[in-house]
C-alpha cells in the first residue's frame, strides 16, 4: 500500500470537498480524514478539528501544484498546549514550539 501524505486542512467541509473534486478531476486519488468527527464537535469551532486532505506520496507534488495555482493554504490552527493561534503554514506553535495537533497523525508532514 502506498504511503499517504497530509496535503492541506480546511475547517470548511464544503471547501474540502471542492478541493477533493478538483484534484480527482486531475486523476489524483484524495482521502478526506476527520469528516465524520465534525458532527461530534458540537458548539466547538471547526478550526479545532479541520477536515484533512491526504494524497498518495507519488501524487503529492502534483496535488500541491494544483492547489497552489488556486492559492489554497491551510487555515490557521490553535495550539493544543498554549492555545495560541498559528498560521496554517506553521508545523510548530510559534509560542511554545508544540507540534501541530494533526501532525501527530501525519507520517511525514507536508509533501
């Protein structure tokens, strides 16, 4: 089985499905993770648990190029340790250096 890589995260389920559809039209297989958990979030902001798009290792660079052309970036995320808001491109909290929470599930982070 091919290793999967975390591509981008979105707090907006509709946006995540739009990106998935655009990538699949280009022949890239996309897996959405975290979609089923949104219903259990209740009143919490969706940014605390975004929907993640994962692609195969071999298609990761192609998928990044497609999303870059659309100027797609991960939304800001909140640190689970110090609760500081960080830019979507950061993998470590700028204040306490804790790892981004969804990075724990990522085999090797971004492509």
